[in-house]
């Protein structure tokens, strides 16, 4: 885990539960930036990362006994990929400046956020439809 990889894998999304924007990285789940705007949430995340990453390097972050590999809670997985997929995964990891395993973590986390955003959109649509039905009744 490296600081640049954490920054490159951060994801900003709206949280209906918290009523704010949230910025998180699946590579360092101990910090989250929140704010009224995406920019505010990004700024908070970056400030927290500065302190949090230093604590990580000093071994002061629970669950991360020492810096470096293996990452917290990681398990070993072996699977076969199509050659093009393997090449694309390598390119993504290089672009994100992280390991291939961390790139997979990022993709899975991004998928979870997309699902959350879809549920939030559906909930808003359902509320809107109920309001329309009440007005028509």
C-alpha cells in the first residue's frame, strides 16, 4: 500500500444515509473524507490521509501491524484469467500505482458504490412517485 495508490483509488459518492459527499479508498479503509461538496470531501480525505498514512508508516494504525505487504485482512487467491484481462489488469494497476490485487479491490469497491448509487436513485424515484400519487388522489 502506498499513498499515491490510495489517492488514485479514492472514490467520491453521495451518501443519502449521511446526507453528504464521502470520499474513500478501498486500500486504506480507516479514513473517509466527508463534506457538503465533492471538493470539500476530497480536501478532508487528503488531510486525513496525510496524518493517517504517517501513522500507518509508524505502525500506529490498528489492523496494520507493519507497513507493506500483505495488506490488512488479505487472503491468497488463485484464478485463471483470459490473457487480455490479465494484461488490462496489469495496465490498470500500473496506472493506479498499486498492486494487481489492490486494483481488483478498487474495481470491486467501485462496483459496490455503483450499486449503492442505483439503490439511492431508485429510492428517490419511489418517493417521487408516491408524492405524485398522493397529489393525484
